[in-house]
C-alpha cells in the first residue's frame, strides 16, 4: 500500500493504493450506481459502511475508540 498525504481546502486527506482480485473487483463494480458513481467513491463507501457495521464510527464520535473490537 502507498500512503500519500494531500492538503486540500477541506482539510487533510489520504490516498491509498490497493489491489483487488478480478472477483473482488467484479463485486465492487456491481455496486456502482448504488454506493457511488466512481471507483474511489464506491470503495470509500464500502469501507465506511464496514466501519459503521462494526460500530467503529459511532465509537469514534463518542470518543471510545472502538479499536479493541474483534473483527
């Protein structure tokens, strides 16, 4: 993975390069239009959905971290 820091007017963002198998990418492409219109948007929304499912998003907002949950 490659992490690159960028500064934008909305704040700091990170870019991450990831690799998917053909089967994984096929699943991701089926979500276009449902979870976003572009590749990055769909992958970002999948990650955020997974974090929300694991209650990590609400834990982070509440300040409890959520990092100790089993995956």
